[in-house]
């Protein structure tokens, strides 16, 4: 069973988990993901790769408490174990030298763009990274990105740190100022990825997004993670998670993500009501969206 070396809170509802899985890490590449289970009765949940230490065989996962399983993950102590961690899954992000690239991370999406930024930097690109968070207290990985990026731009929705506004505002200014960007990768909330993709259409800049539809097996058999790209249907688990943002049907993606919203809400409420649950105070006070 995979050993958890640390599992620390890095924001009001964000945690950083480091898992020792040397065989997985040896084969993993930027842009891929894993599926883990906390215990034998737990659901299989996909998680983006937030960092790879090839030398030590360590996988970093940054996760946000949004439901029962992510809340359960917070209870795993340093030195503890999870039932399994399967991967690497999905197709690695395409890497080549485009000249100048821009990585846009919003919210928890700040984590998976980090290994991609490393890979694109190693390929000889000039790397511009834009990080966005609702407020300064939930911003993370700033130092890590600063160590990789040639230019790091930070913004917050409430203006508590960096630029007061959205990642799309900062990206638009870069493009309007004449920055020649060869490729853009945006990862974050669906509304953010949609806005970025719509924006860059007018500038004719290739833009990829990493999608997170509902997923069960992660091998293309269940069909739960299907997404529409124009006239094509793809499976995020085996064809993605990276797709051409200019082709993604974001309306359908949003509807599918909301399909089991009520059931997820009920499961979380039952979990929080269980006696003896060892949860951080911030998780105990969790208010499910909607």
C-alpha cells in the first residue's frame, strides 16, 4: 500500500499530500493523472499530478476539499497509507519548443501546470506563468512557479495580492501588448478555462485546457468522462486530459459535472455527521456549494 510521507494543510480548504510510489513516478510525465482510494470502501477518485520527484520516487498531489472523499483524504496522517494509487493515466502534455509559452493556473489548477511548466522550460521555451486565486490566503506554489518561470504574474479576485482581477485580464494585456505566444495551457475551474479559450480565439493562439469530467475506471471502459469537441466525442481518461480549448463544448461539460450534485451533497453531509470523524475545523465547518 502506498505510504503517505506528509499530508499538510496549505490553505483554508487546500492540502498537499506526498505519496511514495516509485514505480509510478518513474513512468509519470507532466499532464498525466492518478486514481487513488483512501481505503477499501472508498471511491476511486482522479487526481492531477502536482509534482514528481523522480530521484526519490515521490508524487505530490494538491487537493481541495469539495466532497466526502477529499474530506476523508485529510484524515490520512504522515506515515500512514492509502489503499492504492494507480497511474500514470492519461496522455502526457505535448512538449516542444514554441518560443514563448504561457501557463494559466486558476485555483487548484495552479498545481498541475507546475510540472508542465518545468517540462516546457526544459524544452527551451520562454515561460510566462499567470496564477489566479480568489484571495491571497488560498494562493499556493508561488515560489515553485517563480523558480521555473521567466515571468510570473499573480492576480486575485479580491485584490488582496498582485493584480486585482482575473487571469484573463492579465493574459489579454500580454496579448494586446504584442507578446508573441506560441502556446497557452490553462487549467482551473471550468468557467475560467472557458473564458481563456474564448479570449484566445480572437488572437489565433493555440490553447489547451485540462478537463476534469466525471470519471470512474480511468481506462476508457465506463464512458463517464466523455467530452465533446466539435463533432467528436473523446474520453478524458485515455484521450486527454488535455484538449484543444477552442473545440471544447463547455456547456455540456458543465452539465455533466453537475449531474450528481445532489447525491454528492448528501454524501458529504452524512460524512460530516458521522461521530468520531477526525477532521480539521475548517473541514468540519464545510458548507457544500449550493
